[in-house]
C-alpha cells in the first residue's frame, strides 16, 4: 500500500510577541514563575493589525508552494481548519485561495475547498480528510493543502489570556510523503462536553480547570481505542509523542498519565516497582476514594523517578519547545508539536527515518484522536527548510500598553485606529472591508 502523509510543512507566526513572565505577569501583579514554570509559555505570538487567519494561512501556504515549486494545478483540495472564522457561510479556504490566485498563474477552480470545525482537533481531522481522499483514489495525482490557522485570543481578564497565541501551519498531504506517513489505525475518545466553546461570540467561554480534566479523560479513551486496533503501546515504541499543546503545562499532566498507562504490566512497571512499588489496582482497595488517593501518591512518586524523567526529556520535552515560544495556536498546535520534535532531532543529530511518533490530538467539546506516524527518508531536508528561528526571532516585542492596543484592534466589538508595529514585505495583508462586509486582502511586495 502506498504511504500517504505529510509531504511538506510551513508555519507563519503572528509578527508580534508578548513576554508573559517579564511583561504580562508584572502588569497583572502575578509571579513570573506561573508562566515560565507552571503554564510553560514564555512568549505569546500575536497578530499585527494587518494580520489575521487568512493572511497567516495564505502566507504559510505561499511559502510552502514556492519552496516546492508548486502551482495551483498541483493542488486538488484546500481545507482550512480554524476556530477563529469570521463568517458562518463563506469558508476561509476561499479567501486563502483568492489570495494565492493573485500571485500565481492559474487558479484553484477545480480544487475542492472546505472548512473544518471541532475546536483544536480540526487540523488533524482535515489531514485525515485529505488522507482518505487520496486513499480513495479521488485525487487525480494531485496533493491536498491543509491549513490550520487561528488567532487564539481571550477576553481581557479571562484566565485564558495567559495562553494566547496566533499562527498558521500549512501542510501538503500527498502520496510517498517526505516527512511522515500516517497509520491506518486510529483511536477516538469523544463525548458531549462543555469545557470550552464560542457560541456566536469572538472570545471563548472557558472552564480552564474542567478543560484539563476533559482533555485527560478523552485522551485516555482515545489511547485505549487506539490500542484496541494497534495493540498495546510501549514507551520505547515511539521516539516522540507530540500532543495537542494548549500550553506545555497541560502536556506535562498528559504525559505522566500516559506513561502510567503504557507502562502498566510491562517490564518498566516491574523495574520501577523496586523504588515506588507496583501501580495501584482498583481491586486491591475497599473504595474508589482510597484507590484514587493511592494513584495520586503513585503518580507523585513516578514523576520523581529517573526513568520517567529521562523518558520525558527524550520523548516529550522536544515537542513543546516551539509552543513555549508562541502560545496556543489551537488547530495548529499539535502540528507545531510534531515540527518542534523533528527540529529538535535535527539539532541533536537523531536519526529518525523509519522511527515512529504517537500523535495525540484534542479538541474541546470534546474529542481526542490518536494515531501513529512513521518518519520518512526525506524528513530532514523538509524540516530543515522551515525558517522557524528566523520567524520567531523577528517578532516585535510588545510593551503591556501596546499589547492592550493590539488586543483592542482585533476585538470585533471595538473600533480603534492602531498603527501597525511592523512593516509588511512580500506577504498578504488585510486591507479592510468590502461592500458586502467581506474582508479584503492584497499582496504587498
Ligand atoms: N511558580 C511555578 N508554578 C506556578 C506558579 C509559580 N509561581 N504559580 C502558579 N503555578 C502553576 C500552578 O501550580 C499551575 O500548575 P498545575 O496545574 O500543574 O498545578 C499552573 O502554574 C497554572 O496556574 P493556575 O493558578 O492554575 O492558573 P490559572 O488559574 O490562571 O489557569 C489555565 C491556568 C491554563 C487553566 C488558564 O490559563 C486557562 O483556562 N487557559 C485556557 C485553557 C484552554 O485553552 N483549554 C482548552 C484547550 S485544552
């Protein structure tokens, strides 16, 4: 069976950044350690006044197409995943295609375009749709462009303000991919939950603490479902475990739970037992409360063991590096986690071709999905070509007062006139509204 998966990847960060420990925490009267250590985000990427989900998505897509020498005829499908859409009817993919058509010869008139919604999960669902379309033989030799793009902004004063971010990830899905091939096996954990939602409002209603519990519960369900088709997982089966990363602190919790699950009944549990005992089994306890207390005790000890910490440093830490520098990109976040890990492998000279990743995606509302990926021979060249450092280092540092202005400029309820902080060059920009209240864009040389 021909491999299908991610052939090329590109990101576009919002061009502004807010230093959370140094700038945001003091203004809120909070301890910087909450951000640097607890939540784990140093900088939030934010969009300049001429940036939005369309410009970031189109700019990432253009970079990817140029690098690979692609023209519109090579693309049979454009799917945008977002939870920041500004239109309930016209999909963002049409805007992005319009932008791209203004700079390329040819058009996307014969490409199928759509928009996917399931909170942060829809980026992965769009990759899946593309995979299925290619596997079904309906692609006529063409590739799919999947663009996950979001401005993760929260209302001022909301606890979620601490985990904001803005950016886009463009991915080319094709046969014989250069970066990773996707597994046919998948696991789902899905339930009607009210942890994070935007009922016809720009900024989310979030129950942050509940969203942590729902994330963990659905992820665990998805892992069990995945194991039911792919067999038991073992910590050594996968070189990295990229998870959806709303903030690195969330992944820290998920990793500990996941490790407990995948080491149960293995030689790892036995080896750990010498120091911290075997994992508690429910049947050995008189009540659910006693059992849960024993689990909490076991987890507290587990996270202090050398064996767990070494696994975390090898398999998890590399996945959250970019997230700690950009914040939450919602639909793009798990794809940023994968890219982060692959970049770390380049830096540390890790040979990856043929190795496996276990990818855990999540969307509030809520659903988790887990699948495996096999790294392909061309991964190094493709990943090395993404100018992540240049983009992250090139961001404009906002003062707190400037941050307040930028937030207002993107608030749909406010009408403020704020000058751009950066100068656009060689990119698509938002220029204002047209006669039917459509958003308008142009390419700036
Ligand atoms: N030094 C070190 N760590 C500190 C600290 C300090 N000075 N102060 C706080 N912390 C830790 C806390 O212990 C906590 O870590 P823990 O959960 O492991 O205990 C973490 O920093 C956050 O602190 P907390 O007081 O819980 O922050 P908060 O009440 O502002 O809420 C979120 C944090 C993440 C819940 C909130 O920002 C939020 O709701 N974000 C959006 C969540 C989201 O996107 N959910 C949907 C997607 S899954």
